C-alpha cells in the first residue's frame, strides 16, 4: 500500500480466521423501473472515441495463504459466477516471506490446504489465470526459477504472469517498513538488479512467461521521492536499470478518502495517473517500452469496504483502469476479516477488505459478520462488471455532466452496446438523458441490470428507454442495448495511430490502413476525444493527416475510423495520446523544475528568460494546473495568486532584453497525480518551454 503510515491490508487480516460453511446470497426478483421524471443529468456515449479493448485477464482478485477457504469449491463457484479471470497468489506482503516448495511463511500464518497446487485447482475451476508473486524479500532467483519449473514444466499449468515481490518500496528505504526484505541494500537500484537476475533465471526455464516489476502508482507514496543515495525515484531507478528485462509493471492503488463521498471522487485520478505512468515507461524503460503492460494487483476503497461505496468504487475503478489499457485489475481481497464496524448509508459495514464474508466476530463478540462466504456489496459489483466488460469488447468514451454520476460504455462484437452508470449520490435518484454519437440504438426497451444500496443481488429486467433511465440513489445501472440496424459488412478498424512530428500547433498522425468490408473504403475520419462527445479534426483518403490549430502544451487523445462508399463506418481505432509542445521560438522561455518532492507536495523552481529585443518590466507569468487537486501553497521572489486552477505570478522587476533571466519559486501541493503544467505565458505571450 502506497502510504508511509499504513501497511498492506494483508497485515490487517485475521490470520487465524476459522472458516465456516459457504452461504450464497439469493437474488431478489427483478422489479420494473419507475416512470421517468424530467432528466437532470445528460450522458454522452461516443463509439467514435475508442479506448482499450478488454483483455481476457481484466477482472481479477487476490487470494492469500492465510485464508483456509482459498481452494474450496464454494469459493471457486462464487468467483466463477462473478466472472473472475485472474487470481493472485500467495497474497500481498506474505509473498515476500513465502516459500512455495515447503509451503511455509516464517513469521506468518499459513492455513491448511492453501498450497500452490490447491490454489491452481481452484483457479482452474474458476476459469482464471494465475498471477504469481515470486518471493523477493526472503527468497532467491533460483527459488523463483524452481517454482516456474514446477508450475510449467513439471505440472504443465501454463502460468504466464509472475511478479517479483510485493510493495518492495515499503522495505524501510523511504522510512516506512512493512515489507520483508533481507537484502542489506534496500535501494531501488538493488531491487532492479535482482529483478534482472530473477527474470533471467525464470525465463531460462520457460521463455514464454511474462515477468513484472513492482512500481508505485503516480500520485501515491513514495512517488516523487528520491531516497538517500539514489539517482532518481523508485520508478525511475527500477525502469532505467530493469526495463529491458520486464514485460509488465505492477502497481497498487489505495486512494483513501476521509469519507465515502471523498473516496468515490478519487477515481477521477485514474486517467492522469496512468498517463504519468506510461510517460515514465517511455522516459526510462528504454527501447520498445510500449510493449510493457500495466497490472493493478491491489485496490480497495477508503470507506465502506463492505457496503455500497465499495460496490460503486469497484465498478468505477475497474472500468476506469481498463479503459486506460491496464490489463488486469485485482480487488484486495477474497476474504480478509472483520475490522472497525460502522454504519454507512444505513448499512452495517464490517471494515472488512474481503469480497466475501469471513464469518468472524469482533474481539468482544458484540458484532459478527454474516455467515462464511456471504457476498458483500463489492461482489455484486464485480459480477455486474462481468456482464459489462467482456473479453473482446471495445471500451468507448462516455461522460456525464453531473459530478455524482459516472458513465462507462463497451461496444460488443455482436453490435450491442453496454452502458454502465454509477450514481454516487446516497440520497437522490437521478434521471438521465442518454445521447449516442456514431451509433443508433434500437427502439426496443433495453435490458437493465441494477444493484441498489443494501440489495442482496443484482436485479435485471426491461426498463425505461435507450435514451432515458432513472438511476436509484447510490446505485449501479447497466443497460444492454441493441443497434438500430447492423447494415452490411463494415470495414475493419484502422490500426492504432502514431504521432510523427508534433509542434505547438500541429501534429502529423499516421495509421495502418483498415481492411475493407463489403464495399471499398472511401475515407478516414479523425476524432479528438472530448468528454462523452468526440470532435472531428479532419478526414482524408490517405493514411496520414496533419492536424492544425492545436493549442500549445495540451494533451490530445485521438482516434481514426474508416468510412466506406455507402457511408458504413468501422469501429474506432485504438487511441493515440500526445502532447503539443511550446513554441519553438518565442519572446520568452520558461523552465519548471521539481527540485524536491515528498509525495504530496514539492518545491518548484521556475526560470524565466526574456528572448525579445526589448526589456520586459512589470511582468506577469501565468499558467494553469492540469488538475483540480494541485495548488500553490506559498511562493517567493514574486507575488503569487491562485484562482481555481489558474496561477498568476507578478513582479515589478525588469527582465533585460536579449536573454535577461529571473528565477521564482513556490511550494506546490497535490492530492493526486502531479501532472506539471505544460504552457506558460509572459504578459500574454506563450513562451517556449525548456
């Protein structure tokens, strides 16, 4: 867990839980939706704005060797019903003390019947691939290689994904120590060297496996911190030294939040966090860094783990991460144990990070959980995700104009469209007006699956219309929609576009040609993602296009689709994200440097140079923070003022002509991914950036 004060949730587990009999929740019969009121929320869904394709490993979950239910048929049946596609073993921090050969974890509790073969049997019954954590903290590369040999040569399990350790930045190097690490050198440099050694030894046994290294999620501790004796942050050091040896990176995300409402807003961080992480891969991991995948192998909500906030968060975070191309998202945990008991939105919450009840009681016996394996609210959300995000679906951009409503959408190979709506308002229903772009729904009443606060199961029934739905308070709603018509054989989607020359105002985009369907391809259309309704940037008969009239220092995400001679359109290409530069030559140059970072704040230095032939006196520097969770706490060498996300820095000083410079500084604060501003103006003139 990426915080300096809280250990991984595995350490909060009741290691000696006595597990009882399995009890499955019984679904209540579907009920009809109430008559629609006037819409108070608009939702746009645009199939022209394609995101990632859902992989067969998308929906994941953690297992742990201290959980005696790990290999039972009751659990594997529940997980199969929920559509779980990947299971992680042997469980969080325990991975760094676990020895697979004799099934021991010195210093920890190992439940009976939780050995590797038992885990694999349960994974097979579930229909899930394994994600296996090799012991870095107290193990060796040889031990890991022997595990690969046993799994894939001796037993023929075909286990593809292997991570080297768990939360290894929590070994004390940055001041907080919850992760076992017997290495005398606990630096990221040493971890990277061992990742290289582990990967070589393991791939010598089975070259087909994929090996992952532990990183920290941007915006979460210790992201941004440079440890004593290090040349860079944990992520920079690990990627620079081990990037060529790994196939994916492994991150965790516990975004916290003091209230349920605050916790549910943290999903807004996802797009920027993944953007920064991909930037780190590109910057530090060497040639072909684009081949390196991202796995999110632990996440959970800050408040209401067993009640509706947990369900809403799970659906929102799984959808958001999968949209950004994360290949697996894994909830912490299958079972975990009772914690601090509270009431959340009228429901009893046990403070249990498990998806299923452990059936335990508080130490004084005053409160007990439901019977063993009773699904908590997030289980039902995961089951709904199994209906929403299926392998092979293309996730597409959706957006709502109500901050309490999140929208996600998936386009299915059979032409159907799934629309997932998350109402985070605990007190009020919201009626939505759904608007579709690049796709027309059939007139039939859609199938609607709903999970409401306190419900024992998801309810499914025809309800509302394709363009109008009422979302109950604190609910998940999944619409399954048929297209108005399927038409003829449409073109295939173009290949993923790539950016060539990018300047402050233009970008040249190219892409592999699409395969024609029943009719020749007439042209290609380029769209810029813009909320839930994309903006067309241009069209061409070729396979490259130079986009004009862009804004300096701005991030753009674009897609390409093919249109045939009868007007039929392909699916959207996969997205391309790029950022325009500052002007190549301008009357001023600005350099922003993060000189000292401590994980939720930093010291920023801004160097300003006057390139013009005349002196600049009484100057104003202006910039805008890319996110609403960034701010200036204090500043010096000028007058600092922030309004909303806009910052103005003013001075009565004079910048001399032809290269006069000055330096100003500030303390910045952030509570999410720290995306630095990319464009600055001096007295209204856009500056070059250095």
